[in-house]
């Protein structure tokens, strides 16, 4: 039995990983921002917004750091600050927790994002590509990963999972994507040529645990399916699965007016491949978009 510590453990991704870890028989401690009572012998909750929370954390083998304010909100000055600082502060708090302890975690799995890579409709990115911040989102990713790497000084193996578009029937991007199709107004967004590097939630969970359990896995891992799709074809496939038309067009300028800077997550995207994950022996269950959508939308 291993001892897991989660931040963001009650969110969409965190809940899915917690469920799988629990089924494996491990003990789980979840850091939250509110008082929460556990009715499960395998799970403990600690309110880390209160003084003295550090003393309640037991010795830990694996840290899964997913905490951070949602990107899916209008990027006002205040919200951008929250998006950045929530990730920095949570990661720094974890580092200070274990830096002051004799027993350090064996591995840290730290969430990240494919927004680290520059938007491009032609280039294909793998983990070998190196980049520096070029916009707000890439700076968030850069700073988050920089803080996570500090754990290496503690002797902890650090994994940074760069998430693509996570497809789940429990929340995230997919319900927003399906909404226009439900009302028969789905279609192309912007040029439609931008890439959507997606991943089924089940493969994301399995992939994260795969690299956590692989002692040779460290550094950046692209957490995306091996077959990304351009937005226009992604939408067409979504419409087929939902038995809805894909025929409208929303110009990029209209999306920028409505969404503000946040429109970049829809319009300025990247083609990202999970080469390193596959090289470490991970097999995707959902590598085909249509199969993934059929599973989630039934």
C-alpha cells in the first residue's frame, strides 16, 4: 500500500484518479480549502487553508498536484492573477512542506498543459521541443513547471503531465463543446484548421498512474491521444456522434469579442503527440476520436 497526497483531488481529473488509486488499495490524503468529513477509511481530508495543516499530513509516497484556478473564465486582470498565483502558491506550499521533513515523497506528478507549445497549424510537437514563455498561458505553464522541478532537489522524481483537451462526461470542455450541437448550431470555429490535441479521461488517468508507477519515468510527458484532429473535423465527428449537423461558422473575431483573451484556448492551439508516454509502454484505449466520443456520449 502506498500513501498518496492530492491537491485538486475533488475536481474532475482529481476525482477520477482518486477513484482508481482507491481501487488499487492505496491510502489517500486530499488537501482542500474547506472542512470536509471523510466516510471512507482509505481517504482523509485536510483543510490546508487553516494554520497548522502541515502537522496533519502523514508521511507520503506519491504527490499528485492538480490544484489551480480554472482557465475557463474570462481573463480579467484579477482572474489572470488568480490563475497564475493559485498554481504557484500551492506548489510552493507542497515544496516547503516536504523540504522541512526527513521523509520525502518518491514521486511528484504535477499537472501542466500543452499551452507550453507555440500555436501552429503545421508543426508537430513532442516532448523534445524546448520553449520559453511567449504569452500568458505559456508563462503559467512555465512557472508551474519551474516550481515543480524544485522537488528534484529533495530527491523526488518529478513528472509534469502536459494535459491536452480532456474529454469527460463529468465536466470540463466536452459539455461546452456539445452545447451548440444540441441546439443544431454546431460548426467551424475560426479557421477550423487549428489542432485539438485531446485525450479521453480514462486514458489520462491510466497514463498518469502508468508514469507514476514507472521508476524510469521523469520530466515532461504530453498527456494527449496519438491522433489529434483539426477543429473542423473534430466538430464534424462530434456532430455525427450526436446525430446533429455541423454547418455553422463562428469567425475568430466574434469569438474574441465574446470570450476576450480566453479565446486563445480555442483558436491558438497546437498539434501535440504523446511520444514519450508511448515509449514508456503505455497503450491507449481511446486513440480514435469517434470511439472516444461514442463512449462518453453513448
